C-alpha cells in the first residue's frame, strides 16, 4: 500500500517536473509511511523523496522504532554530529527543484531549505488522500461505530449537576477504554452555548443559572474517534426537558436540510451526473433560509480521514467534485446568538447541528454514523 502511494507521488513529481519533495506534515508522513507517533508540538521528522531515493529524517528518540516499522525508507538520523545539512548537500546536484508543503513549513524552515536548493515549489497531497481505499474506509467505519457507542454511553450521564467539561471527559474516557483515541476535543454545549458552532467546552453546569435550568434546554454534542489513525466526526443535538414548538421547528428544519442534501447527491449519482460539492451545500443552505432562519455560518461539510478536516470541502465557493471513495460530513446547523433577548424573534436560546459522515459508493451515499436522529428528550 505505502509503496503504491510513493509510486503515485513520483508520477506527480515527473508530471510537474519536480526533482524531489519534502514532506513535513504529520498526516502526510503517516499517509506515506504508516508511522503516526511523531508529535505535533515540534518538528520531529521529514520525508525527502526523489526519483530514486526516499529518506525519513528524524532523531535518536525515534530511530529504533523507524528501523522496525518503516523499512521501505532509508533512515537519516540527525544529531549534533550528523546534521541535516550534510544530507542536503549530498543531494544538491540531484535536486534543482524541490517541492515543499508551504502551508505546513514555518518561514524559518522555508528559508533554510531555500538556501540549499535552487528553487522551491509548493505541493499538496490533498487529491491523493481524498479518495479513500477500502482499508481506509473500513477504519473510518470502525471509528464511526465507536462514536455511536460513545453517544449512547453519554446519554446516560446527562443529569442535573453535571458540567460540560465532565460530559466531555466521560466521552473521552469511554473512547479510550475501547482502545481508541478522540479525533478532536469533544464539544459539549448547554443552552445558549449551543449557538456558538465551535463552542469551547466550559464549566457550565446542567440545571445552574448559567445554563438556564429550564425545560427544553438544548444540549449539543460533537464528538470524534480516532481508530488506527483514521477519524470519525458526528454531532447530535438533544433536549433536556420538553422542547418548545420553535425549538422543534429548528430541529426539524436542520434535519430536513440534511435529508435534502443527501437526496440531491444521490439523484445526481444515479443519473450519472457530476456531483459538485458547492451544489450540495446550496441545497441545504436554501432549505434553512426558506424557513426564515439565518444561513449556515460554516461549510456544509468536509472530507475526513487521517485528519478531521480534509478535502473535499462542501462549501459555497468549493471547486471540488465528489467522487467514488470520498468520505465526508454533511452537517447543517441553525444558530441564534441572541436567543432569549428582547431583540430575538425566535424566543429561545441556542442552536442545533446534526452531522453525519457519508461515503460515496457505486450506488450513492452510504451513512457511516448511525446514531438516532429522532428528536430526543432527556427526562
């Protein structure tokens, strides 16, 4: 699998008349080597790949693990005596144009590599990673299954007196107990906090004044699992106490927007037409606006895989076209920041988002996250 990916990368180098490529992002290092234990807090590794060479560059902390697990790369162990400059100098006559991940390198790193090679050009592996293999899809499915289990588990923990942070901790603990990891810090938002699409989970307590403690309190739960390096992402919105008619209307509008987006995509697939990501976004967005609610303040969806946010992008300005093997989210939402204030014509506080992952298959979109989307009331 990894040799095939490197072969495809070399084809890209040849097509774009590049002599070599420097891979610096952890996700792309994982994609090409299978090794995922480098830290994102500091630069611990690079890959340097050319027409007839491929090096993994790291230090003594990782050298033994690399020797055992990344046998298809030559290891260059850098240290005070064996500096990276020595490797770059040895390749200087073989690399005139070096491709780099400009969106990942620091300015200082860019200057460093520019000193050693005549020309640097930007490269992206988004298109290589956007089409998932059967093995990748299987791992994402497993991550989604664990996410569904985590959601069922967390519903039992929602009680008066629990805080947003405590619920988020319960989600993380459950996922880790299953031998997996969280793919991003869980979002737990009570009441008015749910009107913030990416609320920073805080200390609000269910039943306290800060989360209003009233019937019909919105609870938004956005959680993800990472299984064998591959991520899931799912959002559900539930109600603590009986929701008002307006809250029900908002919930049903969001759910209908998602259904219409999926149905539109499937109709395009079945008719053999191209499926433009921007058109799917438009269908969901128009459904929400037609009901008198504000437009979605974020993209309708995003690709997912080794990272939570990958290509394709389902947004109004996206140029992406959905293709067989892509895995992505569809996540419409309605958020009313001034709920509960005299200025609001909606009357209650909060926001609603429903998010699921889908894979583009031969017969259409298949949903990978399977937690119930029925309007759920926590007694």
